[in-house]
């Protein structure tokens, strides 16, 4: 399964709630999370068919930014 991380500007629970519908639609509810305790507000997405461009677009549609941090295959 592939894991991709993104630096975001999702700062709080309300922000997280705004991106949730778009992220759930693109990758499914159990396949992503945002670490709000991390200063970089890291969004981690897992899945075999995850495309960084799809994630970035979903976050942008919700009004936020995401920049790919790294990609890790496992």
C-alpha cells in the first residue's frame, strides 16, 4: 500500500470538517488523516491507487492548500 504525505494549511477541527467530504469522496474515510499536532499539519493518505494530484485537488476544492511532502511505498 502506498502512503503519501502532504503539508497543509488545515489548522483546526473546523478546517478538518471542511475537507472531510472531499477527502472521503476521493480516498475513503478510513484512508486519510491530518496530524493537527504537527506544525506542518501533515495530511497522510494511504491506498494503492492514490494520486497526489487528486488529493491536492480535493483539498483545494475545500479551500485549503496541500503540498506533497514525500511518498513512501510499503
